[in-house]
């Protein structure tokens, strides 16, 4: 299975670099960053610092950007063309270029990595071989080279592809592109080519590059590269080629870089790391300090960075420790932690553990130990009395005096002495003993008179401090207690959380009653009846404070779990405390440390730690004048991030802001302080250690945000970085909206006025129309009364004509004849029909409308009786349209009766032969149609019979008037039926009545 070119190139590069070095020894002054400390890989190829101050490193796992506090990582998931990043460069626009193992470059710009897949002009670079070098020129020129091609870009446009002569051959590759005095040079295996003049400098066989890939670099006016077992340099001034150094054997893995000073260069190879002095052929091997180093960088603060192929990244800060020395107790004390300190008769005593202590006098250190057996625990106190020196270790007190050491048998934590007595703080309470008693004057056998001590309190006490000759204050895990004339004062004049628990030290100063430290709550300054608390919120490194010390008025040194603080304070007449806090940690060590105790004697600061004692001499101290470089990383509007720019224009609803900033410095670890303000919102600076500040719900207007930073030296960057922010007013608060609102209001008022006037006119018009309508209604009402009277009159006339009296008489006679002929059953049937007809007629007398079904039932009954009366002389047929709902259509009662009666009496009755009557009922839309046809004698012959004329005329006339009153569009047409011989053979009655399909409401009749 064959490997592709990418894997071969990667294996080749790593193999060369891995074999560059064999042993790594690092100075204790270097800080190491590797995978354990948060770097993304231990294999680091390159390092670069950009114009903003960020440090960029290229590793086998991608690129990383470091701001002095945290790493920001980039990989192929973020857009890198490969995770092996061999070179990093910055161009004129501040963009960051990455040269990776793929050969394809990529660029970091505006928080995004551009590459050939998302950027057109980068897609034009499609190298087939490994990327070799990157060169930035003037006029936005960029040269990027691979082993066979040089790409020339200007303003992100590909200007040219340069193919130096014979470069594509196997034994002649491009090894680098270099710019010197406005000329560009291309170094190949056999030539140095000036791209402007086209002149070539031939590399003689002894100086040819005999491998496909070497590291070449330009330092000042010389190009360095490696050939065979020789380091070669080419002077660009006189074009001379010379051998710098010859190694014992071939070493192709050469890396050349500037050294820590301008007079030398570094040469790193697998044989070791060498230094060559400028102008000298002498090469000095530096393997003891600089092994495994692939790149050296001196940043803008003077810090030194070293990159390694196996150990990650090293940083040597520009930090002079000549002012601080460390007392080494290795090999002398089993435990090297120093815990307590005191100065006695020009000697400084520092207590360690288990009876061990040192004495410093005139700069000389002596290591000593108590001779008393079974002394264990850390040193708590060393004091001097006129009887001798007291040493307290753990809970054991030993008096050392002429004649030997005497172990006090009672458990003791601290001892205090005034002019006449001693106080002993212990786990069993507070004890007092007068000097005149034998308690402090043991016999030669170390025997004490235990009857001579006084137990003042049974409250456990760890520390003690005398305030006056007759008052002391004690402290411990339960807080502080005050005793005056051996009596406990309760309640205390001071009330604070710091006085209630975990007191670690109490000291008396001239400016206040006393100062206490707490392992939970910081530092407290007691003055009169007040106690002022200073903790991490105010700027202390930690709330875990192990000790305090005051060497001069207004100054308190605080030993914390994260280092050393110096507090300068002043209590104003109005009893308000003003103070500043300085971080002194990084003047002692490069990193934070646990501080057990602190003291200042003369010009020396003594710092006691678990690692030993540090002595800092103020006379040799210096002030680091470096300040962090201020950068604003971006602004967040809600959850949306905007890249940094000098001014932002935001909408009114974009007023929830979060600004992210950073002070870039590598002088101290997490010790950068910030102060910021938003003008005109803030009138003074705000202090913080955070790198993000939020402003929710800013009002519309123009703002300017300023931020600056400081190291622990207290020197602030005098040039705050700022951004301008303009938040637009909401549209309803703008001037044009106000003008538009005024115009709209005036227009609305005008239209409203016109509308109201119109309404008044309309109202008056309505009133007038209402009056006219009332007048018309009165007229209509009067006409309606006339109409109703006429309708009632017509209905009364119709009722009076509902049944011809002769017809009734004849029907009764016919029924009587049936009885005479013994047709009792038939007669009874007709009696029932006659009674039913009469009942239906009488029921309908009080009803204005009946259903069509009831109307036809009346007419059927009438026709049956008529057939009896006229001895079945005619036939009658009724046809009804099936679509008609007989029960939903209402019409006046007995509406058809006059026409059917006329058809029988005046039509078919006079006939000599049998007649017929046909009634057809149909519907068309909302119109009900009746067609009544008979084959009678006709109207003209009927007029000859005078006895019928008056009756006919009244019935039809009244019914016609009723129809007109029911609906104006009702129709009544009576016509003769004429035969083909033009003879009258019957009569046709046609009636149209508009109606509505509504269920009749009986209440309507009422």
C-alpha cells in the first residue's frame, strides 16, 4: 500500500524535526505550556506575534492564539486546510496566514478562516507540492511559494505564477522566497535567482542543496541553509557564498533563527542547538539550555518564547529576580516549608517544622534545631523575653535560655507578654501568669509551679494580641474575643462577619486598634467601634488570608493562598477608609503561590511559603514599566457578535450590549486589572478583573466606551482603547416623526371637525327626514287603516258569499231523497261530508290564511257534495306539482271556491252531456299558479241565464279585489276556450299568486 504525497511530506517533516534534538533540560525560569496546561499539542512547529500582541503557535493539532490568559484553538473544523501548521505570518492588512501540510494556504480574517473552498482568490492556489515559504512585500504584495511554484498576489488578486528555471525537476526545488532591498530572491537547490533582474547565482557543487527539502532563513542580510554536513550562508550584499560551520556528519534538519540578542543567531539541528556570534565563524554549542527548540521568539515585551517538538511551548518572562533570593533548605530540613518569622536583636528567626529554624545575621544563614525531643508540627511563633526566647511548634512551647531548653507542659498556640505578665493562648482557653511566680522560672529540672497560673477563659484561642497593658484580644475558629482587666467584653464593639470565624492573625498598628486576617473572609481593620473589611471583591488575591504584617503607618502586608498583597490605607476624619491594593506576587515568583507569613525588616521583604523563604530586597527592586496592550475583541448585541470597529451604528432595539476586551501581556499570570467607563453614562472609572462588561437596555444616544489595563506594577496603559456607539432613537422619538405627528394631528383634527359638522348636518337631515317619515307613516297608517277596513269588508263579503244558499238547500234535499229511497248508508256518508264542509267553513271564518292543503280539502268536500247535488253530471280532476309543499304555503281561505262554483253552476251544470272540470296547481320560483278549466257552456251563454248573473258577478269581483290586496303582482285571467271550429267549448281561469315558503304562524291571524 503506497502512501500519498501528503502523508510522505508529513512523515518527512516530522522525522527531520524529531531527530533534531535528543535531550531537553529547561531553566527553572521558563514556564511550560503543553497539553496538560491547556495547549492543544506538545508538538509545536512555529510561533509568531501579531500586531495586536497575540501570540500564535502552529502545532500538529492546528493553530492556537494566546492572549496571556487563555488559548483559542483553530483546526480543520474551523477552516484550516490541514491540522499540521508549519508557518504562521501576518500581512499588511492584519490578516493571519497559515501554511499547512496540505500546501494550500488559508487566512484568518474577521473571526473567520478563509480558504480555497469559501474564497475565490484563494482557490486559484492549487499547489501540487508542499508549501515552502511566505513573503510579505510592499504595496500589499504577497509571495507564496511551494517546491515548484511562486505565487504572487497583490490586493488579493493573483498577479503572476513564477516558475524559476528548471524548478520542476526532481533535484531542483524551490527552498524559499526572500525579500532584500526591494528585490525578491528565490533559492533553489542549485541557484539563487533575483526575480527582478533575472540574474542567477550558481551554487557551486560544494554548496548545492542535495535534498528535496531544507529549512532556509534570512537573517538581516544573509540567507542561511544547510548542505550536506555544512551550514552555508549567502551574503546578499556581495553575493558571496561561504561555509559557516561543518558538522561531524550529515544533518539535513537545520532550523536557523535569530537569537536572544542581535549579535547572534541560533542554529538548531538534530546534533544539538548552536549559537553563532555575528561576524565570527565561531559556533558555540548550547545543548544544555536550548535542546529540542524549533523556534525562538522575542515578543514586544521582551519575553522569550521557545517552541519544542515534544514539550510544547516555553516562556521566559522579562523578569529580573536579582532582587529576590531563595533560602534553600534541601538536604537540611525534612520539610522545607517556612511558617513564622520574627526579628530578635538584629537577627531574623524563621521557623520551619518539627523544631527546625534558621537564623539570618548580616546576610549569613545558619540552620538550627531545638534540642528538645518530640517537637512536632509547624512553627507558630518565635518571641523574645527577658527570660529567653520562646519557640512554639504545633501546640508545644519551648523556652530557650542560658542553661538549656525548657518545654512548657501545657498545650500552647501563642504567647504574649506585657510589662508584668504573660498570656498563653491554647485550645483550652486563655491563661495568664505573672513573671514573679515560678511559672516562668523553672528549676534546673524543669519543674513548674502549676498553682500560679490564672485561667481567664475556656474559649479556644489560636492567636493573641495585647492592645494595652490591661486589654488583650484573642482569635480562633470561633472569631475574636476582647478581654479588659481579665474580663471578657460582651457584646463586642465591632460587628462583622470577619470577627465571627477563622481568625489567623491579629496585629496592632498605630493608625487603628488592630488588624486581623481570616482564612475565610479576608482582612479586617478595627478602628474605634467600626471594623472595615477588605476581601477579594475589593481586589485581594484571595479571601484565604494566613497572616498580616505592618512595617510602617498605613501599610499592611497580607499573606494569602494565591500570593502577596500590599495594602495602603488611610482612615478619614469622617471614619471612611480609603485604600489601594497592590499585587506583589510577581515580584517574588513568576506564578501564584501559597503564602504562609510575611514580614518586612529594614530593606528586606521576607515571604514564607511551603517551598521555603523568599527574601526580596527593595533596594534592588525595579518597576516593570511594561503595560498590557489593550484590545477590544468584539461587541455582542444580544447573541450576535460584531467584529471590532471604531464605531457602531445600532437600531433602537439593539440596546442590549456586551463588550469583550482583553489586555494582552505575558508578564504575569491572571494578574491583569482593567478599568473602563461608558461616556457619558459613567463619570468615573470602574475597576474589574473580568474581560466582559454588559450594558442592558441602553437609552438611545451616542456613547463612547473606553477601557485600559494594568499589570501588578500598578502602571496603567496611558492609551485606553475605545469604541463609539450610536443607538438610534425609536422612530416615534425622531424629529421627522414629531413633525409628521403634528401634521397628522392637524389633519385628523380638521377631518374630525369636518366629520362632526357633517354629522350635525346629517343628524338634522335625519331629523327632518324622520319628521317627514313620521308624516308619511301617519299617511300610510291612515291608508293602511283604509286598506284594512276594505280588506275586512271584502272578507266579510267573501264570507257571506262562501256558499250559495240554493246549493245548500239542494244538497239537503238530495240527502233527504237518499233517505226516502232507503239509501241510508249513502245518505249518512253525505251528511258527514256536508257536516265536515260546514265545520271547515265555520272554522276558517276567523282565520285570514289557511294552508294550501286545507284549502284543497274544502274544495274537495264541496265538489263531492256538488256531484251529489247534480247527480254525478260531471267529473273533476285535480293535479298538483309534486315539488309543492302543501303545508308550507298559505293563502286566504275560500280563494278558489267562487271559481269552482262558477265552473260547476254556470259551466258544466247546463250541459246536456257530462262535463269535466280540471284543476292544475303548479309552482314557478316563488309564484303559485292555479289553472281551472271546464268544458262548460261558456261565459256568453251563461249570461243568458239571468238568475245566475248577479251571484257570479259579486263572487268573482270580490275575489279579484282580495288578490290585489294580497300582492300587487297577483294575476287573474278568465278566458274562453275556443275549439278549432271557432266555437266556445269551455272556460279557463288562470291565477298567479307570489308567496314565501314559510311555515305559517297562527299568531299572524290574530
